[in-house]
């Protein structure tokens, strides 16, 4: 919270599960839109290129290992 106050940014609280059984991504999308974040789909090729650069970086490889598979499965690729 302190870092958001310092940089005058808004903290959006989310939860890992909601009681209404709606998908988590549906809740996240609504929260972002309700808070003025514009979700603009990106061409898949641009996202894949950016992710491949991240995965090729030996310092970033471990934390992002397998992220492309996860994002593709979750259909998030078009929003990065």
C-alpha cells in the first residue's frame, strides 16, 4: 500500500476465488475496466515475440518458464 501512496497509483484488490462461481478472469477483467484500464487486444504474433524474448533471457527464464503455455491455455495472449 505504501508504494502505491508514494507513486500515487491505485491498488486494486482481487481474490483467488469468488463465491459466485464466475471465472477469476471475468472478475479481473471487470475490476480493470471499472478502474479505467482499457483492455486492448494485441496481435498474437506481437505477444509471442515479446514472450520469446523474455524466455530467451537467461536471467528471466526461470520465473517465466512455461508462461506461454499457461497464457495460451488461459486465452490471455491477446491482452498482454
